[in-house]
C-alpha cells in the first residue's frame, strides 16, 4: 500500500508538471543546440528562421532568433542533424553537426548579404571546443565506441577514455572516482533512470549493452546546477530511424587461440578461457499495414545482448604437504630455519602445565595418522595437493592452480520515440537484465566446489519516459519519470544445504550454507560469503524548464526521488564457524607469570591443532532485513548569460534536501553515552515478534548491566539522527573566447558546491552488529572472561574436551547464552547530526582547436570533500604494551577482563563507536590533453593527469579514530579532529599521482587509392583494402607503504628501483625479483647457502646494503634485551619486537612493543610503473548498399608484457615471480549491420 501511495503521488506530480510546467531537471540524455545569428558586420539578426533537422529520423524543429539574435533548441535527442538559418535578403546558412549526449552545442551563424536562393556549401559545424560553460566533461560517441578494443562490452571499460577517472570494484560493483573523490560521488544515469547501486556506489552489475548505447557523457568537475552529484555518467540509448537499421554480432575468446600464459601458469596450455558475447539490435519506424505509418513520427528500437564467460586464473597458496596430511610435521620450518615444535595437549600436567612433544614411532613432531579428526580428514580431502614439492609452504606458496570465474548474464532494451507535433516529443525506454556469477572468493577453491567460492545474482529492471514540450521559441519544458530496480544476492553454496550439520559443528540457528572455517594452518582457510541481499528500487520524477530572456538562458527545475533500500545485511557466521589455533599445541613458558601465562616461542601450530580436531566454535545471531526508505527533494536555478559573442557567464544555485533514511519497522538502534544505554527505535516485544533478537539474549545483556531506552527518552527523532536543511550548492563559472572565429583559444573555469550520499555498506556493516539483535555465542574458553579459572590461554594449560566432528555438534546451544560476557555488547551508532557529504570543486581550463578536428586543452583541477565518514571508537581497550608501560600492572583477569582496560565503560560494553561525518579529502592536479576526432583516416586521444589525492576518512568502516588510551600519554592530541588528522591524513594510494592514457584509430595504407595497392581492384581490393587499426593504452604510477613492523636504524631509506636484481631462495626454490629499497633482510639470509652449498637466502644483495629498519631484536643479536630474565634464550626471539616490562609487583612482563605511532605510519614511496596496451585490427566489407560485415581481431595486452606487481615487501624485495597483469588474449568478433 505504501508503494502504491508513493506512486500515486508520483503520477499526480507528473501530471501537474505537464499541465503547470513546474520547472525541474532530469539527468536525461537529451542535449541543447543554441547560438547567435549575426551578419557580416557582427550585428545580431533578430527573427531569423532556424531549423534543426534530424537526418536519421526526418524530424525537424523550427524556431526564431530573439531580439539579441539568440536561438535555442532544448530536449534534442543525440544524433546527426542539419542546421538551416534563413533571413530575408541574406544567403542562407547551412551546416551539419552531430549532437552528443547532454551537450550544450553552440553553433553561431554568420549570414551574408545576397539572395536566399544562392547556393551555399554545407559544412560540418560540430563544435569541438566548449565555449559556453566551465564544466569538465568527455563524450564518447557511437563510432568511437565501436572502434576501440574494449576488454568487456561494458560501459565502465570505456571510462578509461575520461581524464581524471579511476575505476574501483568491490562486491562486483564497478564504480568510478573522479579526481580522487570517494566512492558514491558518481551517479550512473541511463536515459534519466538511475542505474547506481546504493549499497556500494557502482553501476548496476549487468548494465545496458554497448549496442544499446548511442553515446555517453561524463561530467567530472563543475557541472551546472542541473546535476546533483559531483560526477555523472550520462548514457543515451539508441532510437529508431526512418529506415530499418540493425546489427548482429558475436565475440569469442578461447584459451586455444591467441591466449598466452602468465609467469605462474605452469601448464602446457593456459587456463580455461571460453568467453562469448553476442547480441542483436534493430530499429525502424513503427509500421502497421493499412493502419499506421510512423515515418518521420514514431520509431522503435530493440536490443538484446548476452555474456558468457567461463575462465580460470592461476593463483598460489601454501597448502599442507603429503607428509603433513599423514601427520608428519617435521617440516614445520620457518624462514629462519627454526623448527616449530608441537605438543600433545592430552599429556598436560594439571599442576605444572608441562606437556610432552608429540611423537609417533619414535619420531618427534609426528602425529599418529589414526588421530586425525573427522572434520580435518574431510577438509584435507577437499584440499588440493601441492604442485611444487620443493617449496617450503611456511615460506612461500607451494600450490599454483586455476581458480574458476564463471559469469552468465544478459540484457534487453526496448525504446519508443514519438513526435506528437512540432511542439511535443516523447520517448519511453524499458531495460531488463540478469546477472549470475560463480567464482573463487578470497581463499583457494575447495575440491567440493563450495568452500572458497561465492555465487552472486543481480536481476535488474529500469524504465524511463520523457516528454519535451515547446511553449514558444523561448520557452521549453521536459518532464521525466523513471524507475529502476536491482536485487543483488550473495552467498556460498547451495542455499538449502546445511553443511554445518554434515560436518558435525554447531548450527543452533539451523541455517543452511557453508560454514566459516578459518586459521587451520598455512592457507587452510575455507571461506564463506556471508549471505546478504539488497532488493533496491528507485523512482524519480524530474522536470526541467528553459526560458530565454534576451542574452540570458534561464534553466530552473525540480527533482523528487523515492528509494526502497531494503538490505539483508551480512548474515555473518549464522551457519557456524570453526577456527583453528596454535594455542592448543603450544607449550607454556614457565618464565612468564602463572596469572598471565604465555606460550614458549616456536611452539604450537594451527595445522597440527586442527589435525587433532582442536578448534574454537562460534555462532552469531544475524539482523533481519533492514526495510530502509529514502527520499530526495531538489530545486535549482541556472543563468547562462551570454555577455557578448566571446564571454559567457554561468551562475547557478541548487538546493537539496535529503530527509533522514527511515527503517519502516524501526529496527535501528543508537546509543546514549550520557545514560550509557542502547537506544531502540522499536520496543523489545516488536523486536521479538520480527525475529530481530531473542528474549534470552536480551535478558542476558540486562543481567550484565545493559540498559535499553526508547528514542524519546534519549531525545532523538524517530530516525535516530538529524539531517540539515541547508544544502545550498552555488555554481559560478565563465567561458571566454579570445578571438572571433571557431578556432580561437578559449579560457574557462568555475567553482561549485555539490553533495552526494555515502553508500549504504558504510553503516549496514556496522549497524548489523549492534546489541540487542547481534550476539556472538562461542565455545571458546581460552579467553580469560570465559576461562574456568579466569586466566587466559586455558587451552595451553588443559586437556581438550571437544574434538571436531566427534562431539562438537552441540558445543553451542541457543538455550545457553552465557558466552555473552562483559565486553560483548556492541554499539555502532549515528552521531546526532549527520550532514550530507559535500564537495567543493573548481577548475581553470585553456583549450584551442589547433587544426581541423583537433583540440588541445590544459586544466588545473581541484576539489575538497567534507563530511566523509569517520568512526569515533571511544571504548577501545588499552593495548597490552601501553597498559604495561603506563599501569605497571598485569592484565586484568576474571569476569571483568574484557572491559577493565576500556576507556569509556569498564563494566559492560565492548566496542562503542560513533559514526561521524568528520572526515575529509583533497585533490589538486592538472590534466593535459590532445584529441582528434576521426577525420582524414585517423583519430586519437592522449592525456596526462598528475595530482595528489589525500584523505582522512571516507573508507566505510575501515578508518577509526580511537581514544587517547590507545597511545602513550601525550603522544596524540586530545582533540578528536587533530587526532584524526595525525592518524589518518595520508596519500590515497588508489589514485595514481601520474596517469598517462592514449587511444587511437588509423586507416591502414592498403587498397585502392592507398600507398600500397593503389591500383588494386575487385577481389584483391576486397581482401587488402579497408583495414583499420585501433588501440588503447595506459601508464600509471603506484606507491607502497613503508612497513610499521620494523623500526628505523638511522640509515637513510634508499630507493633502488630496478638497480639490483635478486633471487629469493628462502623457500627452497629461487624466485626472481629486485631489491627495491633497503628494507630488513636477516643477516643469515643475505647471499646465504646451506650446508650443501645451495642458496637459501636472498641472493644478489649488494655489498653496500644497510637496512633502514629492523626488528628490535634482529637476527644474530646476542645482547640480552633490557629487563629480560637472565636465562632468556635471545635466539628464540630473533626477528621479533619482544620487550620485557618491569611491573610494580617486582615481576617482569613479556610483550610485543607497539605504541601505535610508528614513525613511518602513513608514509609511502614510489613503486613500479604499470602499463598496458590493447590493439584492434578490423575491416568492414560492404555487400551492396544495405549490408556490411565487420571483422575484428582484438588483442588485449597485445605485446604480452607480463608487467610487475606492486608487491614491494618489508624486506625491500619486489617479487616478480608473479605477473603484474593478465597475459595476452585474442578476441575475434564478427558483426553484421544493415
């Protein structure tokens, strides 16, 4: 009923807009054509007749110039046009032009004295230089879309032709960032309908096909007040024409044809590659025999496109050796050559905590194979065997194998265009698509094809309708109504299979799905995707009006948007989790305190513990569906004032009001720090009824001291936060042409304030974990708060009671929630005031047409983003090192162990964090560009961007500002904002400082009339003539972060680059690389050899090498560290940052040094320069006048340059064992057009 009510209101608003012409703006794909008509003396010509005719559809419109000689056509559908200007006593002016999407095409006409009938030459007047606004934008037209080698028929692949854009992908959501602005700042629009995923901020996962798109435009800086977001990708679909036109195509790739191998493809042939893309499209006038002929009036267009991609890519992992699978762990040798010893927990002495080292048949570190647990037996059965027998898996990957990526999707589009009269034009478009993906997910793909995989689906629908009405030659109006939906789902395995039940681990929720199986040694993780879904829907009503008053082009508008943002957040571990741990097979170090016992160095290992079936089990209660609703209201006014023939001023103001998002079941929570209470949006009984929590969980939390209050008592609105009503966005700009002709240099620039919404995942990932609807139940009694004796590391001191797959099924029960302890309740909440994210951006641009169809431009670009998300994490526990140094006490134990060291509350709450809009980002840079539209047999684009992107926030939940207790006294500012700047203001390494991109197309000089084969004819010309070549390339700089696990030695940081090639032989196999900088290499592994003379270190290190940093106890140190016990074996602590802190009671506490303020924090150095080149060879053959066949051979990474990964380590080594980019692929395409 709610949806029907909203849509009813929407229809009413639509009708009112048409009747009353209420002004508003759609982000539609139509354009404007305008200009000024003058005579040869530069005097304006009023009342001149101007006719704009679409040469494809025959549709034409006529208007008159006003008293200032100005004319304008609004709501122009992109395509080819003729422009005719006539006035009594003067020769007519006629030109042809191609109108592009969202373009403001300025065509000034000069009429000469003479007879109207005088014959004139029709010339191309398509503008190539922007002369009337400050916006930085780029248009890619249909011809270029077809010509460039696109690695995937998706619009996002073509965005690399736009200066300042960088692509970013998360959860299969492909987004783009303009000049360093954060994810979510770009809106994707198809014929006015939003196709942006509000969860992650990217485009719909199955966007409209490229054969659907006529062209697209990207605005990246200082858009007019018409557009809300800082950057907008505006796509225009094709429309029918007066003739039946269409196309059919198929592309094919196969690993048996033209596919090369990467450096780690250790096979006779490359991994699987079977990829097909195919489709058909057509358009024509609507024709119903004897009933209706729509020529010059009504047109239809239809397109279908599908994608099938069955591929695999090689990845490397460290997996158990055959010996380890049989219980033989004598090969547990670390990179320093030290053996890790494993101890039998069933031999634990209850008084001394001593244990015996595991042995079998007299061999130490060998487990009787009959002791393997049922769960581990199954996990080893679904784990691939190593492929490199001579590689130590504790040092380097010993398995390389293909990991699958299988994608199937399709999309279909239908569009109708109709001209009611010369004053009324309409189009409607409907698009539908489906998306299905199965691929590797973080870890290796298990042999059962379930563990380590993810399956994702995302069907979508979108529709848009536009009506343009001309009231007079100086007043136009466009109304747009659109709606779109995408239902994304992500999960692992069959959604109906309860794998936890089959594996014998706890599943008290009776939830289907693959469980989380982590930390079982080496890379023995069996990842699961937390089931989640987002059935989103967006409905938009826009109206845009244009009024010409003298030299003023006045644009004003209204926008309304209603979003259904239902989100089932990650159901994390609701189906169960089983984690391995080395503590089960570790040995107690008697030199540490019995009240804070620690394991002996180099003892215990996860793989051995899990082999014996010793694990920790967890189950979580998940939040049900968030039923979110959001709205947007906007008004704008824009004045484009043509001061004279050279100068245009652009002044605008936009007002946006975005009410607080509403959860219709009121299942959001907040927190009141003054009352130390969880704030509920709904009462507890409603939560029970909706399945949001359990009474037993609430009662347990209340017994610990958690307090629940309503939003009224907390003084909050029902939405639990407030939003501003002052989002005013001014725009100001200018464009000045230095001369009076089309090739004169133009200087333009401007400034703007705009706003955008943060993608939902930034807060759903945290809100889902709030009390009371989140609870983490566990069997883990190793933690001091759950340990029977209140002391940590209980598993190291006791005999196990549970074996995985034997008696683990009932290790957790919903009837026993005692594992919810002090410190368990979690609260992540919105700050009371939530200002919308704001962007200030500006540019100053100089451009000139240097020769026909060729333009060069230079731009200075900058932006400042404020109100980005930052988490104020003010109840974190004081880190162990800080605690020991400042308190000189042992860690608290017992019931309050998890809360006693916390900053804000020391009795009940764990993490308490406030979601603030206090983050910011800055960008400053330049772009230099040269572009030639295809003409005379060639075209190109070359641009170079240089800039610095800096950030402090805006990375969803990943950036947190802790309280001062996380640092030594006086080390960080007490003020939140100053502390955030110190801790997090840094280079955004995802945005390259230097980026060079280029693309081109050229006719090859073969065939009739060309340099080679000039006189060829007939079949020979058909074979050798008409070939063209095109290509795209890029070069980018990268950075790597200096490590924070080693500490400066005083030596200067030296950047060697490719000066010193090395081989890393520590794993038993030598792997190539470069010593990129003087990081820390243990002395025992510098150009070292084993007893047999084989290299076993990093070979090729220069004699003058001196590390710029090292651990506090580097390899080879013999000096007893300060405060360490006299009998300390220093060698067992080599390559660690272990310190010993004297306590008030006279004892010494061993811990790891970490003051959380490393001197190299947020410091970056230049890394490798990465580049790539794709090329295309193609030919079109005509069959008569109606049919053409085009053949393409696209070569991706045409030179098969492997490149180097950005993988510089803390030891200074750039590993070149892996390739930095995919190997060459050949794609063959056949296209028929008519």
